[in-house]
C-alpha cells in the first residue's frame, strides 16, 4: 500500500481501518478479515470499547506486532497528567501490547473548561503524553477534532510535534481552513467518517457523487476516498464485509480532475455528524472498568 510520510520521517499507509462501531465490540473476526485484506493501520480509542477486539485480532492474526500500526486515543474525562497515564495503561492492557504507535487526545475541550481553561488542560495532557514517548510507551503523538486554534495551542507549547490531526472530513464537510492549517504546519490531516454521516447519509445520494461514480465506474464510497487522498488526507473508513474492505483499498486506478476536486470541495454542507468541538461537548464517558 502507498504511504504518507509524517513530520518525524516515519510512514503511514495511505488508508487506515476504523473501528468506531458497535459491530467491532467483542468482535475480532471483522478485524481479522481486515488484516487478511491487507490493512495494517488500525484506529481505535478508549471511548470506542474496541481496543480489546483489536488486540485479540492482532494477536491471533500471526502478523508481527511490528508490522501493525495501532492508533488509539484518550477521552475527555481522561485528560490531565495523572488521568492520561492511567488511560494509557488501560489501553495497553486491552490492546495486549507494550507500546502504542500513535497516541492521541480525542477532543480539545472538556465539559466545564470555559474561557481559556481548556488550553491549560490540553497542554498539561500533552506534556504527559510527551513523557510517555520518553518512557518508550508511545512512539508518536497526535490529535483528534482539533481545529486551528486548538492545534495552535499545542504547537506553541510542545516539545514533540503532533504527526496527525484527525477530523471529520468528506465531501459535504471538507473543513478547508482546518486542513490547510494542518498542511501549513506539517501535520497530516486524517479523515474520520470519510464516507459521511447521518441516518440517511446525504453524501451517498448526492447527485455530484453519483455522476462521478458513473463516469469512473466506481462506487460513491471510492469517489469519496479518492477525493480525500488527492487532497493529501489519510482516510480511515470502516467496513464489516470483505467486499467493502477490499473496495475501499481499490482507489488507485483513477484520478479526479482538478475541477472535480474543486466541485466536491465546494459541495453544500451535508452528512455532518453535528458535533463541533467548541460548542458541543459529547455527553459520553470512557469506561475505565472495561479492561
């Protein structure tokens, strides 16, 4: 698989595998299928409660740990120096590994962190994460749902630069300013929900995408993924069937034109989850007991 080069010189496969789904809880079989299809970069989080399934699948797969990249995240109720260390230990235990390839802050603001308080909490947590790297427990650090002003706060305080920033990105919610800020500061933007969200998934039925899918003989999902890759964004799609897993990797035999990229970038907002990191603090808690 082709790769992106990170700001520390390391590499990531250009397409990862997401595990945020009830279907991946206590279900190592789907992840084993993904490994068999060729996926080697897996995204999880303490909030998802899929770390255990991922750890079990990797152990059973026979693929060496050094050949699999694990990315996981601490949740907003696990922020702060002491909490972060405890969160890491729980993740390591559930994943059955002694190191994390990319450890991330999942959300920039915690409930009750009004005014500038969130900045202090973020940098305190980041300093603890840098200590994890020094201790050999973590290889690289990243962020999730950090907009430019959140990312700027980390960049001004860090000794170790984040290698990635994971954002909701797809046609209809391409967050151009956030992506540009990441690129300008040599932080790789990564797309969660690269195929769009919503009960009816408005992106999937969009006429622009339908037309492009017909033109290239590809699925709409493949058009979405190709759009992100051409914009220098690493997508982490989810899939539970082998056919969809393989289809999500089959996006290198065509190329969208510059005009088509522009058209998709300017689509009206659609299929957005609806959670903004400055105004909507998700009312969800991590599960420390899930070990």
